[in-house]
C-alpha cells in the first residue's frame, strides 16, 4: 500500500543489494532488524540521529525505560495512547513485542506519522507494520470505551 506519511516521503526505506557499492545510505540495526534508508537530501530538513541499540539490557530496566518513554512521546495524543497501551499490555508482552515497541517509539521521527498509523489513517511502512503496531491500532479503537483521558499512574 502507498504511504503518504512524512517518513515515507523523506526516507526511502529499502533493502539494498550487497553489490551496491556507490550507495550513501544509512544503516541502522535493532537486534535482528536492519533498516537501510537513503536520507532526504534537502538542506532545509534536519536528520534525526539513529537510535542506539541497547544490547543485553535487563528486562526490568527495559520495561521501566519504556514505561517512562511511552509517556514522553511528543504530542499529547501519542503520550496518552502509548502510555495507556504499555501500562495495560506491557507487563504481559513477550520480549519480541517489547523490542518492537521500543523500536517503534524510539525511531519514528514524526509524531504525526506515528499517530496516523496507530489510528489507521495511514498505513505504516515496513518495518513498523508489525504485530505491536496491529495491537496499537486495535487498542486505539477503544471498543470497550475505557476512559483514556489521563496517563496512568507510575
């Protein structure tokens, strides 16, 4: 599906063949996920530094960090969605999904892209179109009509 988001417009996410020697692309690794992209080449734009992978981070430290970071994710709408999602779902998520959540909230450089993906307005590009994103999209539907107007207590 075509993605009209800022991320898709500014970063051309694609896997490169190993014989592409002339490429000036940036490679970012998150565990077993590799993201290679060609940066947007406009002097008026800024580049967000790559997120450092935290290898061997203890499980309790990871979940505590994500609890905090989910509360501080740019626009208020994202903070409400992500913090309530991680408060309700985070304790029971397997490590693979926690890692996907970590990548999602720490590598998407546009708050509005993230919001539009979670609410289903735009389709997330790979590698963000994953199981945790599908859970977030379902979560934002709020079929049980839960009150999610405040961030959960720490």
